[in-house]
C-alpha cells in the first residue's frame, strides 16, 4: 500500500493541492475503486462507513464494533485501484487503525502540518515565488488592478510571505472592495497586521475554511507552555536566519538537548520553523507576526525582550576595531537581529548598552567599505543617544566620533571637523581635560587638519593626546601607539624624518607586542615606516615592509579594502622609483580600481591614484594617456581640498611640469583641447618667450 503525505505549514495549500489532484483523478476515472475524502480531525471510521454505504452500497452488520465495521468494508471494497485522502492529519496514530489493508490497489494520500517518517512518503510544499504569487492575484482580481500598482502588489506578496492562503484572502477582499486601491490595502495590512479584515475570514467558495490567524491558532493549540515560550522568543528575532546557538543563549536555564527536542518535534515537525542550514533556522513572515501577537499577551513579555537584548549585545564584543574578515564573518548572522534590537526593541535596551548594537552594525558595514550603510547606523546611534539622554551625553560624543571618522576616511573633511569639535566639547565638559576619551577626540580632531595640510593646528592636538594617554594608560598601551603613529605621519609630511622614524619604530614595537604580528594596525605601521624609508631612498628596507603589510591586509581585511589600496600604492611608487614600470603600472591600476569601486569618483584618494598613474605614463612618454589623469586629479583636489593644500599645489605643479616637457619635446599636438591644458600651455610658452 502506498502512503504519501503532502506536508507544510498552515495556509500553504496542502488541502487545495490534494483536492485538485483528487478531482482530476476522479474526472479521468483513474481510480475505479473510488476516490474517498476523509476529514481527519473528525470521526474517520464513521466517515469510511458512510462512504461505503452511499457510494459502494456496502452495508456492514449492525452488531459489529466501529473498527470491525471498517475492516468489513475494506474486505468488500469495490475492485480496482482506490484513493483514500485523509485531510489535515495531526498524528499518524490517529488514523493508522483506520487505514486500508496492505494491498497495492489502495493508495493513501494525507495532508498534514507534521512530518511522519516511514512508512509515509513525505512531499513538502513551499510557499510560492513572487511571480506565481502575482499570477494568483491576477487570476482572482480580474482586470489591471494588480498591474496598475505592481510595486505595492509585490510588497503585499512579500509581506504575506508568498503564502497561498494569505494571497487568496487579500485577492478576494479586493474583488469585494472594488474601490479599495492596493496601496490602501497595503496600509491596512501594516496598521492591523494579521488582524486586518482582509485576512480574518475565509470567503464562501474557498477550499480553506479559516482565515490566516485561525489557521495558525490550530498549530498554536498543539504547543505546550515551553513551546509557546520558545515561539514568543523566536518572534523577537528579525525575519532572517536565526542562529540556534543564540536561541540557547537566550534560554540559559533550559537543557540544550530538551530544547533541541522541542525544536525538532514541535516546530520543525509541525512546519512552524524551517531549517535553512547547519544550525540556522527561520520563521515564516506571517508566523512571526502570529507568534508576536501571542508574545504581547504574555505576562513576562518585558523580561523576555530585555533578556533578548542582553544576549544580542554580547555580539558587539566580537567585533574588533578595525574589523577583520574573520570578525565580520562571525558576526554576519547576527546583523539582522541587531537591527531589530536597536529599532523595534530599542526601549528595552539598558542605558549602558543603548548604542552598542548600532555601533556594531556600523562597524560591520564600515569594515566592508559599505560607507553609506555605516553612515546610516552611526546616525541612528546618535539619534538614539540624543533622544534618551540629551545632546550633551558621552554616548552622543561617541556617535559623533564614529561618524566623523567615517567622513574623514572619505575625505569629507568639512563634515568631519565640526563633529570632532562637538564630540571634544562634550567630553571635555563631562570628563575634564585629562581623560582618555578627551585624548581620543583631540587625536581625531587633528586628522582633518593633518589631511588638509594644517600642520600647525594638528601638532599641538597630537602632542596633547599623547601626553594624556601616556599619563593615564602608561607608555606601552595601543592607544599610545596610535598617538605616536599619527604624530610620526605629521612629522614625515613636514620633512622631520629623523623624529618621524623614532616615533614610527616606537609605535610598531608597541603594536607588535600588544596586538600581535598580524594585526591591521601592525600593517599600518609597516606601510608608514616603509613610506618614510622610500623618501630617504632606503628602498631595500622599504620593500619587505610593504610586502609584509600587503600580506597582513589581504588576510585580515580582504583584497578590496582601502588599506590594501594604500599598501599597493606605496609599493607601486617604490617600483616606479626603481624604474620597474610594468610592476608599478599593474599595482597602480589595481589601486585605482579598488578606490573607484569603494569611493565616489571625486574622492581625494582617487585623485592620488590618478596622479600617480599619470606620472608613470608621463615618464614613459605616454602623453595622451597621462594628460586626462593629471587633469582629473587636479580637479578633484580643487573641489575636495583647499586651493592652498599641499596636495593641490603638487598636482598643479605636476601638470605644469608635464606640459613643459611636452612643449620641449614638441608633442603638444598629442594633447587635448581641454581649457586648462591650453591655458597652461599658453602661459608656459609666453613665459619662455
């Protein structure tokens, strides 16, 4: 005897599919022994006998017990293959005693929310695709109403989780409400969720007899208290894959094996939860909504939310700064749920942890150079802190600080500076002049000054930050290493190389000892020290430092990270100076590609790459290729940096030197008619005359 089951969550269309199959087979007379439909939640034995009497003219003796009457009917069943459909079976044991005898002519088809295993062959059905969901809506809602607002129709389908029952209900609602726009329906669904009128009741003529909430209620009633508590917890997670280890962390008093049993039997076994991957599970959109409505009725709902927030906050500690590939991979599954914590559950975050989830998300995106997303979450952090604590709280300063650093890394110096000033003012007011957070603000404020060539303003800030950190943290703290590194960079730009080298070596020694040899900050020190050596023509010492830094960066941050671009640029410049032009060009092009992909086309770092590549082409006599790169670099510098910025002046001088050489070599005909090119050529020629 073949026993098959169509399984899936409530509302997914199990009964409809079985009904369509049964009707098709009946019309085609595929089952000469009859097609019998049985409602498994009602008295199955009585239904079998009723069918035998009315359709097969079998009248069992009255003196037999019910089970004996059923067996009597099976033994005298009409010849030919017969199909028995048991609709909505809860437990296999409920119907096993009423199954037909083990004969091949009997075929049994069940619909169920459970998974039975052997001897039942399971056919699990999934939700529809977006395309099929829209097709279903168009079938129900005639005309062009769906396509007149297709974007909103897609939103409705997505919010319904592409569940056939939900789609049919809203489709029939639109048929009945001819003047209701899809946009209005969408708003009603958002306002009332599962309790929107469109989802409450099945319409006449539908195979389903229940609305979505009532259909889910049947599954809810089968859950015991522990299972309902777990369902309430699961509803707090975002609509994304849920790491089971995090669920266990949220329920520390529960035995892990017992929790697994509840998950496997009550949730997976009843299609209330879907296993996505090793240790990863997910709720359907509407089940999440349903469980959330049940959660809000619990007496312990506030403690449940606070506990969930506390567990999710621990993820913050897993992301170092700067983030590495391994830390990003580790925290990635938690990001959607951290977003849920810092938005939907923000009121339940304790004061001392308020901004940690949004900072974690910001660092996650910044570590992948997804700057727009990082900016969004750093701004969110600032708003949360200001709303709860006011504008002068240290958490506001921390958020301003992160946002300022993000802007600085993108050469948005005019936006970064006021944020650093505001953060510094808050911290000095709260902590006084000698606190390590004040030192951090001083360091950060100096960054845009240094980057814009305002060395006189940057140096006292760096010195003051170094003094505070050395006094408060000791001479070998990683924060002190940052101070030393920043000050060394400033001295190098001022041509104070001997002072710069001493500080770089001190910073590197601290970082290697405190952070390990493969930390991104160690790579940064290698690059900075190598750059200093290049300027001193100590090429043999510089190259191994660049290669070590490149190896660390690629391992820790990935090939497309800004730090990799910086290292490649410096290594390419070294090769350029050594006349290893082919190697230099390859690295310059790789650097430019990384930066153009990461930043806007007018980013100051893009200008550096353009200028470097232009200089390489120029020295090789590739004038037509060099000219547009020189022009682009100068244009970016004028727009993004001050006109008297050293880098702007350098780019201008590079262009003048390039054009002077073209004049001397009588190759100006190879150049374009760009106004700046022609103007400078004319100036140079006039000066020569």
